[in-house]
C-alpha cells in the first residue's frame, strides 16, 4: 500500500449527485418507463461521474458552449417559449438556492436523445442536486415531439401504496363501512409489484395460531410457508375433506 506524500495535491474531485430534492410530479413521473431506461440513466451518471467537476463548473461559468455541448449539459432558460416551468415553480427547493438564480442556475443533462434528461443544479459543494427526471423532454420541449408535452405520471413506491391503502381503509372505518374497509385490505395483501413478478401474500394470524404454525414447520409437515399455503388452497379446492366437489 502506497503512503500518500506529504503536501501532494489531492486528487481532482469528480461529478457527484444527490437526490435530496428529487421529486416526481405530473409529466415528470416514471410510470411508463421500461427497465432499459433506468439502465441508461445509471450508465449516464456513471459516465458523468468520471468528469473533473472543476472543469464542468468552468464550462458552466464561462459559457463554454463547445465543451457543454460535448457533455450535453446546459442551463435552463426559463423565459424560452418552449420551456414549460418557471424557476419559482420548483418550490420544493430550499430558498437558499431557489432565490439565487445566478449562483445556482437550474441545468439539464441529457441521458440520451431518446431517453430524456436529468434536471438539477450545483450547490455550494459542487454537488449536482437532481430535481426532476425528464424522460419525455417535457421541461424543454423538442421538435421531435412537435413541441408538445407527453404525459407521464408519478410511479408510487410499495411504501406509498401501503400508506394509501391504509388511509383508504381508515376512511371506510370512519364511515362505519366495515365491509369496504375489509375489501380494501384484502385486495392489498396480494402484492404483484416486485420486479420478479412473483405474487407475494401477507397473511395475518389470529391469536394462538402462531404456535400452531411453528409446530407444523418444526415437524416438517410443510417445508415452507409457501408450501403450507399452497396445500391449504388445494385442500379447500377439494372441499376440505379430500373429495373434489366439482
């Protein structure tokens, strides 16, 4: 292992990203994207991460169009007729940044011509704060899309879906509509949102059944919860007594 030389200059800083201000809003959501879009995004961020950040900041501050074009990196002109958002509409960003356009201009970086752009700004540490992902070129409209927005909506996470389901069930309970509350929860227990497409089911046990479950698995009457559940379904399909009633 090499020992750093005293007084040796530090290695150059590279382009880094933070998602602390990233948000999904209408027309800047991820609901219609395929897996290859996310791979392209990560590959582009990996490529940008090799860039010397001081050089990038120099391109930005000096208006070096040739260098910026090579990186496909530009400031957003919020007064341009084809730019769809004013700076003040990014109101989820701290005013420490939002109110100082000259110091913290909002910029766009291409993912690719087909896959849109990353929208954000450099903060005081020269870290690029991602504000929006723009797969459909909806911030700065293009001739390719006939200068029209192409709709895309926020894609909810599993956590957001769970919170929404619970909130909906609570509303039904407050209205004393117990049946609809139960139906809401029952529909939610089968989760097909995992990337592998496998259905996952949440099972709630009444008091006393936890011990029975442990006992069945300990005696290896079923190898797993999945096998136990599937055998139970088959048993009920056969009428619960081993005879098919169909």
